[in-house]
């Protein structure tokens, strides 16, 4: 159970590490997706990241004050919102970009009181199974016939969840 609930984080991390335009999860009742899912997914570990312009992206709280995000997310993040509480970033820690990926780790100045998050391992058998994905996004906008949806006008970047299926992309694939 604990590994399956962590699968969404790894799915998100995998998506962040690979080139991708966007991922939009659509549910007919958007309010349903704004409450913590009942399946035990780590809702409290997903953070909304801010800079001086406001909400800019999503991060995952790993524990011990460390947050993981995409390296392409603005590098001037100065506030991390976890469960409605704002935490300043720790300026004494130099963020670390994970070589060969689009991932970056930084640290917050305060302790949100969450235990460290256990991540899924390569030997775990949760690939190809349904998972819950969580992120702080703009929501859906107008329908584009035959293509999907435009980005919504929601500038608050509300935390939402949706379900998907995890996959394991070939590690040797091109990043073009």
C-alpha cells in the first residue's frame, strides 16, 4: 500500500525529467479533484511553489526540509506552500540540479512536521498499475476540438488530483 501511494510522485518525477508539453487531467466535477483522494495518496506532501509573481509550479516534500521540483521551474522560488502554510526557502542551502534530468532539490527554512516520504524503488512491482497524480495547476480552459483543452484562467494554481497508469520509459531513449 505504501509503495502504490508513492507511485504518483514517481510518475510526476518521471514526467518532469522527460521533455513534455503538459499533462492535463480532466474530471467532470473539478471540486471532487480538489479534496484529498481517499486512496491514501500523499496529498500533504505536494507543495505549491511561489516567486515574486505568485504561484509558479509544484514540488514534492521529501522530508528533512527538502523539496523536489522540475529544474525548469523558476529558480527564484522563495515560498513553498504545504497544506495551507507558507515556508520560506532556505537561502543557506544551494539548490542541487540532478545531472541528466530536469529535477532540482532545494530546502525550506521551516519544518512542516511531515515524516520523510518513502519513494518507490526499481524492484517494486507497481509499474503499469493505476496511480493517483497530484499537482498545483491552472485547470482546464476552453475545449479545442480534436485536440483537448486550453490552459485555464485559474492563476491560483489549485492543488488537484487525477488518476493515470504508470509506465517505465526506456532509459536509453533520446531526449530530443
